[in-house]
C-alpha cells in the first residue's frame, strides 16, 4: 500500500538526487545531511516557534517579520500568540481584537493595517483560501501583492512555509547570506544573482533553499570551539 509518508520519501529521494547532480555546492550540503527534510526545517527553525500551515498564518508570520531581525520577530510573534491564548490568530480572530492590542504586541500601525486588510478580504470572500491553494505560484503572488504592504518577498516566504515545492525567496537577506556563505562569494549576492544560481535547482527550489538556510542556521548554533575542530 502506498502511503503519504512513502510517496513523500520517494519525492525526497528524487529531489535530493536531482539537486546533487545539478549543483556541487548542494551535493556537499546534501551529503552532510542526507536525511534532511522540509518538515525538519519547520520544527528546527531559528524562530523557536511552531510555524503556521494556513495561508493567513503564513502571511501573518511573514508580515510580522518584515524589516525585523529574527530575535525581534520571535518576540513579536510570541506576544501575538499570548494575545490570542497561545496561538496565532485566524483572520476572523484578528478582526475581532482591538487594533491597539496588536500595536501593544509590537506590530506597527502599517503592518496592522495590512493584516486587517488581508483578514477582511479572506473573511468576506474577496479572497478564497481554498481557491488560493491551487493557482501557480506566480499567479498567487500577483493576487496577494495587490494588497498594500504585501510584496513578493512576503508571499514567497509564505509559500515556502506552506510547502510549495519550487519556491525561492531572493529578496530575503537571510537567504542571500546563506548563498554567500555556501558558495563562498566575496560579496552579498543580489536578488538576480540568487535567481541565476537557483535556476539550476528547478523544480526543487524550496528544498534547495531550505538546505542552504538550515545549514547556515545549524552553523550559527554550533559553538565556535566545535566549529574550529571540523
């Protein structure tokens, strides 16, 4: 009997094999962590939080983190979770709370306006989350960036969180730094340079991006003395 787990493992083997053959840098990262999975990256993430699996939650996560460091994003998300009883809110829940409470949690008024606009569109049917789960990535990006305060970086990051298979986030500073470190570049790559490098990863850019980001995160967690021994 074919199970979801077994079909996922087949997909992972195919993806790893493809990426290993397509890019020697990724081959080294894959050989270092041959059992790595996107699910592992979701659990072992620098935010120390359970990452959302729904469209509104993923976009809330991304909007909160706009122009913030990882520690600042983590603190703000934790305060938002505390405001809603230990979880990130649904669109309806967010609309039901006084915006001043969201401001006290650390969100700027601009981000609050963006989230309330998004929540309103999801609640009144202007955006249907079930329909939004099916379009190609480019079409979904085009629909969501029509909302003021949501740009390509926000949507691409949300798609990566939601498990889309061929997503890269070239505008994310952390991704650019991960590419710089892995490819030993003498400069921080531009978004176009990241896209050019990532083109060989298609159609598995999400897994490749997660390998790079996870490798950088794992290195950051390793004590300096341990790093010197390797």
